[in-house]
C-alpha cells in the first residue's frame, strides 16, 4: 500500500467515525460500514456526505488489504513503544533532578503513553 493510499484511508477513518470503528475489523468491515453509511446518506439526501463516503469506499476498495492493515497496526505499536521509552527517560530525568512538579507531569504523560500502547496492542490482536 502506498503512502498516499494510507493517508487517504487514515483521513477517511478520521472523518468518518463508523469507518474508524470498522478499521478494527479489517477491510471487509470497512467496506460494509461505508456501504451502510452510503445508504443512509442517500436516504437523507445528503449529497456532500454521500460524495465523501463514495470516495472513501473507492479508496478502501482500491487500496485496503488486511495485510496492509496489520502492518499499519504494527507500525503504530512501534511508534507507541518509542513514545513510552521516551516518556520513561523524561521521568527518570525529572526524578534525578528531584523536581516534584515535573515528576508528576512526566508520570502522567508516561501513564498516557502506556495506555495508548496497550490500546494499539489490543487493536492489533483483533
């Protein structure tokens, strides 16, 4: 999958909440969700939304592969792992300086980074 195709899929996922949920289920789930949303947009006469949904469906049909989605999820896990390591270093630095405010802030940021890593791992295992 090309970077442009990935960008289109990510953008579609961000713009269309139902697609973001379907992203966890693979390409077939993405297609099904988009098709349902297209039917709703047609029923409501929402031409702008309909055009966007059709573009998103075209992108999914042209570029989405389950292997590609798995690879993207693994890349997210790697990025989140790097973030956790960086936050751990930041916390150690704050602890070495003994700055209570920075320790509290860095601890909170580390907890958030760890939560995001666990979420990425959970998505990858679906």
